[in-house]
């Protein structure tokens, strides 16, 4: 736990039991710091029955594979974040459509969060690397890589895989 300074008056926050949790409270003005989860958005992009995955170039989970995804900016709609992250990480333009999944995660060293995933339509572009990705490619469900980045990505990718197995019969 960190001690922060009050965003209202600048006093050093103290820890105090409140609402059945230990929270940071300002002893001067009473303002309470409520820690919140991070919000990530991701894209489920299919092409000819294959799923687009990106290989991470940075920690955490360097070299592992994941869906094109990232954190939602404070002034950004999650669908737009999924589209932006896909373009930044893969070079592909997509249109976010149907809400596919929402998953809580608590295994990311950057903080707990929710992962919002949209089914995305491929519009254009060409695959490229970025500062965040070593590469990206489409995988058939039978050929998915073993090393997937984090609980939320693992769960969504495995759900997609099970759907594909059902479709293939």
C-alpha cells in the first residue's frame, strides 16, 4: 500500500477501515481515495476461420501471444480503443462490432482490471510490427501458440477455440 496525498487539500493520506476495507482517507478534509480497476479493450479479429494474435515485445508477458488490445484512454470509447490498438499493434484497420466478452483479471502486475472484447471486422491494412509487438499473425484453432499473455486473454482465446471446435464438428 502506498500513501498518497489528498487530491482535494494536499494533506498526507492515512489508512483507515471504511466500508469493510482499509482505505486511504484524508485526515484533514475527509476525502476518500477509492482505487479503481483498469479498463482494457481488445479485438477478436477472424480471417478465414483463423484468429489474429500479436506477440508481445515488452513486459509483462514479453514474447507471449495475445489479442490486439490495450488500455482505454480516459476520453475514449472502448470500441474505439480496440480499433486503435489493433491498428497500432498490427497495422490492420478493423471495425469493432458486437460485444464478445467482458473478463475481470487480477494477474497483471500493472493492476487489476476488466477486459472488454469486441468481434471486429477486418477493413484493410497489412501486418507489421510495432514497439509493442514482435509480430502478428492469424492462427487456426488447432495451431494456437502455447504461451498466451495473461488470464483474460487465455480465457477469451480458449472460448474462441471451443466455439471453432464446435463449428468444425
